C-alpha cells in the first residue's frame, strides 16, 4: 500500500528506543525524511538525529532552531511515562504537573510551534501516544490522568485543525514488550497468570506492530480520521 508520504518530513520525538525507534524506522521505509530526537544518542541516526532533553528550559525553541528549514509535515510523539518516578496519588499537585507536562504539555508546545506551517500547506499529521491506562483505568494516577487529558486534547484540537487537512490522532498501546521492565521480566508462571487475567491473545505486543499503525495514521489513509484514538492493545482488559 502506498501511504503517500514519500518525501514528507517526519519529526519523531523519543526515537532512540521502543515504539519511537520502530516508528522512525517504519516511516523511513515509507520514504519519509525522518528527524529523530531523544535524550539518549546510541540508537539515533547520526545524520538526522538530535540528542536533546525536551524537558530542559527553552527546549521547544531549541528544537525549532534545530529543525530549521525542514519544518515537519508529520509529528509523532513517543515521549511519555511517569516522570522521575512520580507515582503516588498522595504526591503533591506540583509534582503531578511535571508528569502532565512530560506526557502532554510538552507535546502541546511542540505542536503549537509547527501547526501554523501545516495549516499553511493544508497538510499535516500529528500522532500522540496514549495508553491502555485510560481504557482500563489502571496504572499510576499521575500518569493515567495525563493520558486521559491527552485523549481529550486530541479530540478537541482535531475539531479546529481537521478542516485544513491537519489530522491529529493517537495510538493507545497495551503491553508492548520492552526489555528489562518488570512486567516482561516475570517467571513463566507469573506471565501465564497475567495472560489469564489480562491478555487473551496470550503474548505481548511488539513495537514494530505499533509502528505500522502509527505509519497509517501519519499517511494519506488517515485523511478521514481526525480525533481517532486507535487501540493497539491485544484485547487487554
């Protein structure tokens, strides 16, 4: 299938590992010019990668300068998580705000920097990463609340920009295998029990599987999908 993105400029944030890395590779295979940003450099492509902490002061302005004369047609946000281990419901709101910025506020600022260019060209695709924490109401409260807010942002922002063929959407991954994380390091018996209770497909997902869905949302195929939140969850419950 021709996704219609050959030659499009794609900015992938959080591109050095996991889903972000898989998306960068998938968009490259589809002919996009991929700009990669991440805090860790080893997995970035030297000729188009930028090692950079997006949570640092002035980060968005520095990102815009680095992009320079290659403003993106496509943005994929893979940055997110429980910022600095802020996990407890009892954490003060000022700490929750750091998690919210990491998972949503940062993405809003980056989008705002590049949306005018997309609107002017009458073409753009922005894909965010949500979580099955929203659908299943699971996980740490600061993180889950940020993902709830993210999905609300996607739904409402889409109403403003879809008329200009700028399609904002999100994927909602379930348990996608990541080496070394606790969920994927359990004994065989513990893993089978987890599958019994939560994952009828009886296996973890792969980053490459998610990347193919992201590529679709970044493409011409998504032209009638503004505000979509696409589950890639293996039927998790």
